[in-house]
């Protein structure tokens, strides 16, 4: 009643503090939730308060409660019917907020409800009638995508909104995309798809950290669609290019490049130059950002040699548009064995096949490739059919490990991987297993 202005607030208390108190009380005492829902239904039904804002405040509070808690099984069908009825009352001033209440309740039933208490700014926005906010999520290459965020938006919803702009052909393809919170170059985390976006944002704000969100493809089971729209092609191009230039996709075990690989590197450099719409002929120093770093380190091929070959090749493809160059770049690179991999630096592996313990782990739809840090050649490989489980653990010293059980139920071994990205690695392995299972259940190849 105090929140709805029907009773005066306690001296010094604000409406936002009152809402927080009610939410915290119901969190500590779950038995009160049904009573609160019943009171809110009563207050939003034929409200006769002298304060014109009283009824709408009741709806705002009901919307907030529905994004945190569900009611008991006996009350649930009656509460849903009440919300559905009001959500379909055309011209009613509370129709939109009633529809949001119903959506929040459905989200809570599906995902379990929000965990963290809302921020003061979120509560203030709700009191002002703002049911949704817009948030910019970055895509690879620094391209922004705008998403709509409500109190009950989960990470999966946000990712699906981004995928809509890419015109993906099925929801199964959406499952291959994930969202990250980025705090610094080496400080990032993949977000759990069932986490509430407002909870994540509030937690980061409370820790006084500057951040942004990044959405990108994390598993690569579905093949690339070269008929995709420009946003899709640009995302794939911008996400793939850094790993290529870092040399992760290029294995050079004998320190000699085969002729066909050398030719492809030249063509890939030309396509990148054309895609960047560089107006002048590239000089030797310009070319460093278009050739893989491990190819540049080869003693038998100088940078001036690369420059000469690239400039000769440039004359033949000047008529291609940047979009066409990106497509051609992806077509070539998609034939490389490590394309579509996510790479993790591993500090040690409990297997003698990985000499020195340290390696680069490539995870793709085929499985796990343990690669040499010097040459990128594969030292050890396990397919996903051989993976039984992956469990993250942390030593009391703070060191992170991922224990990967490989083999069969009868005969198996446990690989102990020491890496600072154990959680992200575990999430990615789970994602591949989940998507592959879903694809198989839907009868897709």
C-alpha cells in the first residue's frame, strides 16, 4: 500500500527502497509470495484509490515480482488467466504492462526467475513506465547491434535478437551463437544462456567495472552460408580473420610452405586489401597486417617477396566488391582443417604426447586438437564421440583445471588440463555436445 501511494512512506524511505524491501522479504520468506501476488491482483482490479498512479504502480510491482518469483501451483492457473485477460483488453491503459507481466511470469516458470536484486536505476525506470530499454551489443569487427532488454530478458533472448538481424534460417543455427561480457583484452567471460541480462549488468555495475557485450559464433557445426546477408558475411569474416592472422589456422611442421598454401596466402592477402578498400598499392610495411605472423617468420620467404606477389595479384581482382572479397576469403579459408575452431592456450596437459605440457587447444565440430605452440601441428586428437565428460575444478591455490574424461565407459582416461579459461572451455564443449545432439534429434546431417 505504501509503494502504491495509498499509505505514506516511512520517513526517509523512497518508493524504490520499498520495492527492494518487498522483493528481499519474499526471497527470505517464500511462503509470502502467494499472498503478495493475491494482494497485487486485488490492487490492480477495479482500483478506487484517490491517487491516479496507484493502479499503474500496482501493475509495475506485479511485473517486477513476476520476473523474480512464481506463485504456487494452485494459484498459478488463476494468475495466468487474470494476466491473459488483461493483456487482451484493447484500449485499456494497463494492457501493455499486463502483457509484460504475463511474459515475465512465463520466463520465470521457464528459467527460474531472477537472482540478484534490481538496481535503483532499474526500479526508477520501472516507476517511470519504461518497460524496456535498448542496449548496444557489439559484433566482431566493432559493428554494433541493438537489442531490446526487459526485466526478464535472458542471454538466449538477446542472442536470438542478434541472430534475427543475420537472417539465420533456423533456431538451431541460433544455438551456435553466444554472448560475452568484455571487461578488458584478456578479461572476458562467456555468459550462461539462462542468465538474466539485467542481473549480469547489475552485478558488473556493482563491481564498478567498465564493460560491453559481444555476440559471436562459438560452435561451427552448420556450414557457412555464402548467400547470407551482408551483416552475416561481415560477422563471419571479422571473427575468422584475427585467428588466421595470428597463425592459428596455419600449420608449418617442416618450416616450408607447400606451393598451393603459399598461393592461397597471397590471394587471401589480396582479398583482405580489397575488402578494406585500400586506395593505394600496399607497401612492404602495410602488408604485415594481411599475412599470418608465422608465415612472416619463415626464413626462406621475405616480406618483400610477399609484397611483390600480392601487388602482381592485385591487378587481376580490382573489379570485386568488398562484400565479394569477404565471401571469397571465407570460401578459401573454410577448406582449411582448423577453420571454425576456437583456440585456448593450455599451460599443461597430463599426457606425454604433448611434449613440454604446454600447447594450443583447438576445439571444433570434429573434436579436440592438441597442437604444438611452435608449429601448430596436431600432437593429440579426441573426437566428441570419445568425450565422456568435462568437469571444471579449482585448486586451493587458485589454479583452474578442466578434467576431460575420454574413451569408453569400460576403458577411459582423464586428461587434466591447466588453463585460465577452464570455464569457457567447459562451456564450449557442452555447447558442441548439446547442439550436435539437438541436430541429430531433428534428423539433420
